[in-house]
C-alpha cells in the first residue's frame, strides 16, 4: 500500500505505453497456408522465433503459431527457448540453433529441448550428461557448408562420425543441418548451390558410416521459396511467417507462380500505432527540433508523437519518415528524438491530442509498409523489426 501523496494512485497507469504493436493471427494463418502450399503436406514447419520473434514478441507468436497448428519452434539462444517453453501449451518441440551455456545443458536435456551441436566440446558434454542422467540429449549436428558461422568442418567428419557411432545409444541424433549464406539474393546463387552439394556429401558420408538422422533440414524462408531442393524433412521459417519476402528478388522470382491476379500471398502481421501527444504551431522561418535540419518555409502545424529512436523509430527517418493520421500521410520534420517525433499536420483538420497515429500499417485506405520504412533507413526488414523494444505492448488481433 502506498501512503501520503500517492495513496489512491493507480500504478497500472505506468503500464500504458506510448505506442502499441498489433499482431494479426489471421495474417499468420495465411502465411503458413502459403508456405504449406509451397512445401507440400509432409515437411515440418519450424517457426523461427529468435530476436523476440523478429520483434513480434515470443509469447504472442507462440500462442498464434500453436493455434495455427505449428508444433516446432527454433530459437537462437537458450533464454528464448525457455520463453517458448513457458508459453507453449501444446508441448511443442523447441530447437536452439545457437547459444547456450554448458551449465544449462542438464536442464535442457532433461526438458527435452533440442539444440545444435557444432563443436566437440558441446558434443562431449551432452554425451556425458546424457549418460549421467539417463536421458538422451536431442542433438542436431550442424555442418559447415560455406556460411562460416558455426558448423563442423569437412575434415572433422571422421572424428565426429566415430563419436556419434560410439554414443548412438546415449544421445538422440535428431537432425543434420546447415544454413545458407544468402539464398535470398541471386548474387549468391553459385555459393548456395555449392553449399547444397557439400551438405549432400556430408549426408552421404554419415550414411556410409551407418549414421542416419531423423530429420534433415537446411532451408530458411528464401531457400524454401527459391531452392525447392532444400526442402527436406523440415523447413525453418522466419521472415516469411511474419509476412515479408526475404528480398524483392525472392518476390519477383515467385511472381509468375503466384495464383491468378498475382495478389501477394504473404501478409504482414504487424501494425504499429501511437497517438498524438500534443499540437504546436510554428511560424515561417522558425526551426523545428534539435539543430537546424528543418526550417518552416510557411506557417505550419505540428503533431508531436511520443515515439522516438529509443522505441525503434530510426534516427535516419529524420525529415523523411511518414506516418498516417486521419488517413493521410504526414511527414516527420526535424530530427527523430529519443522519445518523440514531430510530424507536419498542417493539412489535417480537427486534429486533437489522443488521435490515432499509424507508424506501420493501414489507416483510411493508405498504408505504411515495413519495407518503405526500412528502405529509407537502409535497414533490412529483419533489423527494423528486431529493434522494436520488448517493452512496447504487443496485442494479438484475431
Ligand atoms: C539457422 C537459421 N535457420 C533459419 C533462419 C530463418 O531465416 P529466415 O528468417 O530468412 O526464414 C535463420 C535466420 O536467420 C537461421 O539463422
């Protein structure tokens, strides 16, 4: 209980954020339907939810994805895996593709969370714990095919095969995997083709040693859409699940195979909204905001919107960004501040504090897309989305 001046104060007020992200479950279902139509009925779709589910919120996306029938999630790190674990209502499979601390292995193995293994230290430790606790670690062996981030090298294959064969009964060798170095861009075509070939050499080598894996998986969104030969037992779908083409090139490459009318089958999940905080009149010749990057050339009216670079609205959108207010595009003027932007609302009538501002999404038949947003900041979709801070509330829209 508070006393004195603040007694009776509603502390929940602190929970009202300056902007909100709406996440469309319907759009997700559509994207999954499209991916399913591309890969056929058999392969598992693993929803990649690293980077706070590409900014959409892990807990919101686990709920949405499980309702859409997804039962497999890929994370980068163990902290993300635990978040999925906490949220999952369907005992979905969870796979860590990157960082975990060796001290956590026992807990991860005990809970059945699978993880990539790309060095002998992690493999040895996983085997030792599996033996000790009598629960087989679920491991995915990652092989280096040319991305050069993580993965066993070709010349490590014999030692690796020996260790796997020797410990076959202690660990569960779930997957053989790799990741492509930019399947979304035609300039990487030869490199990706070489990676596919090398992956198959690894696969054949292990098979020749009597080592079979339950799941062969290599494809991210772009590989799934552009290199169908990479669709094996499972595809790891990140960006396309959230409704974005990995690049324009991927979209153009698929355009001809799209259904009649060529409507984009991928739908954006995210809408970012805020409100007008206050209004201000600025006279001709006056400057707006920090420095002198914007001088009013006529009398203008500004709306101050409480979203700034501290909320993921890039500073590079200074004097460039657009928002929607009352169904009209309004330009950011002056520099993006830590917590706010000023937008020119001279043409809008009857505007008042509290009116809706759309930073990404639709309003009155007009739209601000993430790509228009990220093109002007030279950020790719991936980066812009994952920079949206965790503390912006995410609301699921059914
Ligand atoms: C290993 C791995 N698999 C799959 C993905 C998903 O990629 P995308 O978002 O392009 O589908 C990623 C993301 O970068 C990844 O690192």
